[in-house]
């Protein structure tokens, strides 16, 4: 039984090789796209945790040449990508909004980031949640109105709190566990659509100086 299950899961890896994608994880994104309508022609897509490039490539194909995709990862990327895509080397915790192109510069922010696993379930869940919250922090600043956000998370721990934090900024949040996910994995994807741009509060006007009393 275990061997049969491994073979069933491995079919995604074989398919990725046949279709020219760097990793089987591309089919997770494909299913998410099919379910929530994530990627449209001409969209600007920010891909966090982009290595080895399968998500970046798939997104670039979907947004076509009118769109663009920029990925970031700690691991340097040296492979081939479509002409409307790039992957840069950077630490997501050190990226600034300016480096990402400024406020409201992206239509989709997606994160397939995962921590280096320790083997301790609760530690790994906490690290995964921290990555999701950092991705959300950036998304809230760079997403255009009505934009979308997708993030992988290890389910457990403070999962519901993370989901509620995302829900504050979007019309709808769905939990998706794609078919290509390995059976033993605890990962799921939080898929949020309809970004609600925060109302920018104007700075209070400076208090005016009282008119001086005329002498005399």
C-alpha cells in the first residue's frame, strides 16, 4: 500500500519532467489557480520563495508577455525563465517596500516559502507561521486593490490566528490542499482574494500659531 501511494504521488514529479517544469510543486499552484482564478493576463506577480522556479515559470505563462513575475529566494537561481520573469537572491525579512517596487505595485503576492525543518513539529509550525506573516506584511503594503495573496503554511499551532490575520485584509480566504501535496505533509495553502486597501490616515494639520496681540 505504501509503495502504491508513493507511486501515485510520484506521478506529479514525472509529469513535471515531461512538461519542462523544475519541480512537482507547479501542480499545486495550477490547482490553486484553477480554484480561485489567481492569475490573469497582464497581472504583476510577486513570488516569494521562488526557487527552483516552477511557480515563477507557471505564473509567467499565465500572465503572458503583458504581465510580469518577479521572484525572490535565499538560494541563487541560475536556470532559464520566460522573458517576462526573473528570480533575485534576497532574504524576505530584509526586503523593503522600495526594493519591491513601491506601494500597490503588484496584483498577486504568492509565497511557497517553507522553513528548514528541524524535525520538531511545533518548532517547524512556528517557523512556517512566521514566514506567512512576513509575506502578509509585505503583501499588505505592495498589493493593488482587489489583489490576491497565497501562502503555504504548516497546519497546526496558531493556524487559525494566521488565517484571521489574513482575513482582515481580504474579502475571502480559502484553505486549499492541492492533490499534488504529499500525503504525509502537513502543509496547506491559504488563498485570499479581494484585497481591501487600507484607508490611509492623513497626518494631523499642525497647530497654527496664535495671532500676536498688537502693541499699543
